């Protein structure tokens, strides 16, 4: 699938909200309560959140345009640069600014198409110029083997674990850290 990757703008908010609601359940482990998913989407993936990330200097929000359906988004990625204060995370990524690949979500019909790879490559490219010294990390559910395989293909390695809340449900995440290429 041919795709165009670009930074999100205010004009994408409606499309992003629809895309986020359609794709967030794909990352949840089997058995996650639908109410917990609905609560998480409502609380964290609404237009206010996307508007904030679009306008923030500490975030990179990228969208992939759907080549087959004009006007529709096929995927999005959010990277956030910040200092973590969680002692467990400090041990894994350090005290300085670190970049979290906070979200990468692609519609199910575009999995395996290269859209996710294009989103990640564009995101890492921007990170390397915007925050060149920051380590890059992510958390994903321990049973999300497809995502973990995708990240390993792109130089992320298992670094530890964390707890992530979807609604009131505590979930076990793995934390992966991007290997810094050696010269
Ligand atoms: C995670 C995501 C962005 C990856 O994009 P993708 O297009 O599916 O990734 P790719 O197809 O390039 O890579 C996935 C790899 O996992 C493999 N895979 C698929 N199902 C698998 C499984 N159940 N167990 C292990 N590996 C699996 C694929 O074969 C592929 O590996 P290969 O290229 O060596 O054959 C996409 O799957 C997605 O949006 N998933 C739903 C949302 C999500 O989970 N986001 C991450 C939240 S942290």
C-alpha cells in the first residue's frame, strides 16, 4: 500500500479520533473488558488530546494517509520527549530526556503493508534531528507479540517491564529500548 506520512494538523483531529477508536482495541489483550477500552479511549484519545499533541513542541504526531480510501487515515504514531520520574523507568531509560514511542497504530487491513514501517522510520528520523541524544523506548502489552516482533525488526530490545492501566485494569507491559547503532 502506497502511503504518505506527514505531521498531523488541526484538520486531522476528526480522522484521528475515529482512527484511534478503531485501532486501540487491536493492542489490548484478549479478555480486556469492553468498558475499560471505552473508558480509556474516551479519557485519553479524544479531540482535546490530539489537539494538544499536534500543538506541542515535546511531541511528534504523524499520520499515514490511506492510499486506497481518499481522506481516510491508515495509521498514526506519537512520540513524546520527557524526563520520567518513575523510579522503575529511570532505571531503564535514565534521568535525562528520553523519547517514548507512545503510540503506533495502523488499521488491521494495513498490517504487513509497510505503513507502520514508514510511520516509524519517519518518526525516528525526526527524533534524530530534534532530540539527537535522547534514548528511544516504548511499552507494549506482554502478549502483543506482533508488535514486539515489529519493534525487534526495528532495533528495539527488551529492557524491562511496567504496569499500564486501561480503565481500571492493570496490565503487564514489556519495555523495549532502541539499540544505539555503534560506529
Ligand atoms: C504494531 C503494528 C504497528 C505493527 O505493524 P505491522 O504492519 O503489523 O508490522 P509488520 O507486519 O511489519 O511486522 C509484524 C511482524 O510480526 C509478525 N507476526 C504477526 N503475528 C505475530 C504473532 N502472533 N506472533 C509473533 N509475530 C507475529 C509478522 O509476521 C511480522 O514479522 P515478519 O515481517 O518477520 O514476517 C500493527 O500491527 C498495529 O497497528 N497493531 C495494532 C496496534 C498495536 O498493537 N500497536 C502497538 C501498541 S504498543
